[in-house]
C-alpha cells in the first residue's frame, strides 16, 4: 500500500490527544464547565497543558483565579459533554442545564463533577499567549472506583470520537522509564 497525501488541514486528526474532558472553573461568583480535547500530559508528573483562549468564557477565570479542575467523563455522559462545549457559560448555567452535580474540591474553588470518572484539581503555573497554552500542575486527584462505566472517549476532530476499548499491557518493555508508584 502506498501513502497518499492527506490535506494539511486534517493532519491534527492523526495526533489528537487524550480523552475529551471537562474543565471546571469558578470566577468568584459562578461555577462553569468547558469541554476540551486539546490537552496533554507533559511528563510522568501531574503537569499538564491545555489550549484555549479569550473566546471561551472560562478563559477569564483561568487567567484571573489561576486554578481549575480537569474532570474525566465516561461515555455514558458523552452527549452532555459535547453539548456543554456547544454553548457559553456567559448565558447558560451549565451545571443546572445539563443536570450535573458540582462537588467542593479540597484545594481549589472550582468544583469537581460528581458524574465524572475522575477529577484533578489544578493550579495554573503559566500561560503562553501565542498559541494559547495553559500550563497546569495537578495538586489533588480523585477517582470514583465504584463507577461502572469507565470507558472514555477521544475526539478525532471532525465530530467523530473513538471510544476506549481493550487494554494492551506492555509495561514490561518500559519498566526502566516508569516512575516508582505508577
């Protein structure tokens, strides 16, 4: 089979990162939710990066309060998560509209999301204006071990998604690179 050229506009779809997540913020008066798929871990520590900009209502809280929660939804709430990303917190109370439950976090004012599989409380450590990258440090992690649905979903970039499936364990090939306790 020979390679054929892919339009450059579609190249990002080959490298789209981890699961679609919710980012929660609190601007001092209001909790908000934002759907995002452009994020990544930066190493084996809880340091992450995500991309957004002033077009998102959550941007103000991220830049001013310098904290957030990254919440990992499973596929059972996938449609809600996508709909959350299709409206603005400027005019919609997303927790109420989408029947999601904010829970108090331990270290930040942004809430955890009860319906999600996991949540990571984060502090913003830096913002790189161009290309709009927030650098985050995770400070407290939570997981719902009783949650039955654990499959996450990943954006391809064109409105389609890939759902987690079978796990392939190749830890033995990476044992010298995996930090203790991971």
